[in-house]
C-alpha cells in the first residue's frame, strides 16, 4: 500500500524511503536520535515515508493547488 499514492498519468509510486532509515544513516545508527527526529514527522521505525510528488504552491491562495509527477511531469489539481 502506498502512503503517498500514485501518478494518475504514469502510475509512478510516490513513496520514498522510510523517514526513520534516513535518520539512522544521518545519526550513524543511533536509534534513539533517529526515532526522535522521525517522530517530528509523525514517523516510526516502520511507518512514515518521504514523498516524491511535487507540490505546486499558489501564493495568492496560500496553499498547494496542484501536484506534479517528477517522472512524467504530469500536473493535476489537488482535489483530484
């Protein structure tokens, strides 16, 4: 199951690496520091992944209004 979904055009899975694993590398295996940092993103050892889809932000609306696939560059509305 994908946490971040799939591209509606090419089907690319937007899930990246586990957030916890990223911090394990950063802190050279220090599990306590990795868990603390991952928790700031709502992540645990087994849940919480970085996402790959690109948010397109509208300054006037002050919100993300569209998404873009980094692979096929397809753009779709946030509500889709």
